[in-house]
DNA sequence: AAAATTAATTATGAATTCAGAATTCATGTC
DNA sequence: GACATGAATTCTGAATTCATAATTAATTTT
C-alpha cells in the first residue's frame, strides 16, 4: 500500500535533517574527547562553531541525552556525562554480555571473508603489540571489535552496543594510553579469532565476555594509576 | 568545588523540560498501542493534544527516534517504528542476554526482601495461570521481569534493557493476548525465582536467557496465528 | 571588609515566524 | 477516461523572537 513511498524513500536523495547532522558532529566531539567530561555545554559557542541556529542544536542535544552522552539539567543547559568508576563497573558487564552475543551470532553468520579479515586484523594487532605501537594497537583493537559487531548482522544489537560503548569510550581510550595488559589481550584476541573461524558460537561468546571483563580490570587500574578517578 | 550546586540541583524543585514530559507522554501513547505501528505522526494533531507548541514536540520526537521508537523521515515527518518478525528475531537474543545478566547480578545483589517479593509474584503468576486470567497474568509477568531488572541495581543495564524492550513491547503484548505457553512459562518462572533465592547467578542467567528465547518462539507463533505478521 | 540583597546581564525554554519541500487538487492534454 | 502538468495548500525545517530562569555584578548594610 505505502510500499512505493518507502522504496522511493530509499532511492531518493534525501539530505538528513540538520539536527541529525549536528548530533553526529557533536557526538564525534564528545567521543574524541574534545569536549571534556563534566564540561558545560554552551549553546552559543556550539551554534557558532557549527554555523546553525539554536533550534537544530537543541534538538541534537536532546538526541544525545537520550543516548546518555550528555545530561540535561532543566534551565541550566547540559553537561557532558562523566563516567565514574562505578559507572564502568556497571557498564562493562553489559558490554561483555552484548559483545559475547555478538561473537556468538558472528560465529554463525559471518562470511568466510569477514572471518579472514578479523584473523588478519588479529595478526596486525599482534604486530602492533610487538612494535609497541600503542595508537596503532588501540585503533586495530577498535576495528576488530567493530568487525565482530558488524559480522553479527544484528542492527538492534549493534545499536544497543553503540549506546553503551559510547558512554565508556573515553575511559577505554584513556586506559590504553596509560596502562595495558597487551600480552594477555593479544592472546585472548587470537583465541577469539580462532573460535570464530571454528564457528564455535558458545566459545566465542564466553571468550569475548571474559575479554571484556578483563578489560574492565585494566581500565580501572589505569584510572587509579592516572589518578583521574572519580 | 561544584558540589554545592549539584546538591542544590538535587534538592531544588526542578520542573523537567517540557520536551522531556512530552517525550514521556508520547512514549506512553506508543507503548500502549494508541498510536499504531507504521502510523504517520501529525505534528499539528499532537501539539493540540498535548497543548504545547511544535518546538518541544519536535524535540521529544528526536528523543524517541534516538530510542528507536519512531523513525524520522527527512521532510516527511516521522512514523511509529514497526516491528517485523525479523526485528523480533534480532531483538530477543539481545533481550535474553540483558535479562540473563540482570538475573545474574540480581542473584548477587538483591535483598532478601526483593527476592521474597519476586517469589510472591511468581506464586501470583501461578494463580493467575490457574484462573486463566490473561490480563492479570500478563501484568504480573511484566512486574516480575521489572523486579529482576530493578534488583540487579545496574542503571546502565536497566537503560539498555528498556531501550530494546520498548521496541518489542507491543509485539509481546499482542502475543500474550493470542497464544501462550503458560504452563511452561510458569514452570520456568518458578525455576528462575528459586535460582535467585539460592543466589545461583549462573543458573539464573541461563534460565532467564532460555526463558526469553522461548518467549520469542511463542511471540512469533502468535503473530503468524494472528496473521498480523510482516 | 564581608555578607547579603538587589539590579543587570546572560543563558535557556518555548512560541512564533519565515522558508522550503511535499502533497493534494484542479486543469489541460492525449 | 487516464495521465501529465501546474497551482494551491499543507506540512516540515530552521531561524528568530519573546519570556523566564539563572548567573554575575554592583550596591548596600552590618
């Protein structure tokens, strides 16, 4: 009945709403750490930066608040959500459960090419580790996790994961720059890649789950070392 | 340093932003099924209904789109997200993983009172089943799952769960009105309650996981029976 | 001089206005 | 009579404006 309109909607060039673009740009600023945690958002400043009026910016802020990236304070604007140690302790088990499920589904659904790509990246991770190239290590690590999420072909899972991951992204980034347990993490990644290649869903699930929980310990340790714990 | 202002912020009466209130009201309308899936949202209609201007309504719509409850179509407004069978097949494993984790954490963290309350509700569920009281059964079922989520004391988990649950809420409601596997579900609920009382986190995890996956089968069957499958 | 009260400024909340796109309806053509 | 073209209407997108709350600055009082 309304089918044609939907198909047209797909085919037609359609500029996304300005608010959505602003939301993406603002999300990027927050995730990249350009806007620090706890920082107050100045509408005027951002409207000038993005060259838009307050209306789309405020709509974008509402979207990010729904994602948990910022907190709206009535009549007092918004602040960038700050992640406490307690928040990380709550968030990582959720991330672990979601990535575990992603691994299980990826083990069943991923194409051979996707698995080969993950295996290749796992090898790259190993090399970055041996070279001691931290930024590269961090980047590849991200890519592997993204590849698994992508390979599970579950949009709802991807969305849920992104929502939680966004809240802890900065903390993870911080941790990889201060302290790591590279040796162990590289081994775990190899096991995960192997489990996926063997299509062992349950194993991939538990390995990813454990991997994420181990990462929590690492992140918490890094934060206490860095002293930036709150 | 800024502590006092935060404390003041907590203590002070602060009316939530109108957009947030509108979002809550609109969310309710959608979850209660008053606005059907696929239905087009008419801004004018809703502004008149809520007695607000378009600005807060549009901000609320942006929030709900971030939650996945509605879909924004550039220059063409928004529609209530419709949940296909495929969506349910993707969403339920996520729900299962999240509720499994909730059960595991609840087994560790819940107070004895909370567990007793869950046990009591599980008994009520049994009675509603024997009486054949469907609405009551559905309501208690909801309450039990909410109680477990609440007992796990993990705000991030609760938030993630709510986001996914919202998308399948209508489908589950529909299913409970058409077809059920009450007998089995009641048994499963008893097992879950017992596992929680015994503080067996892993068992509660897997039981809740399986329970949710069984529910998926039931919901899918109900939808094909009802013919409202798309 | 310190604290408190009040005035001024600034920022946010929400309605309105203006601009542009999509839909609908009417007219004309084949 | 069906389809296409074009005008009118309606709806959405975004900027502006108005109102109100919060913050800062200034003045007064102790």
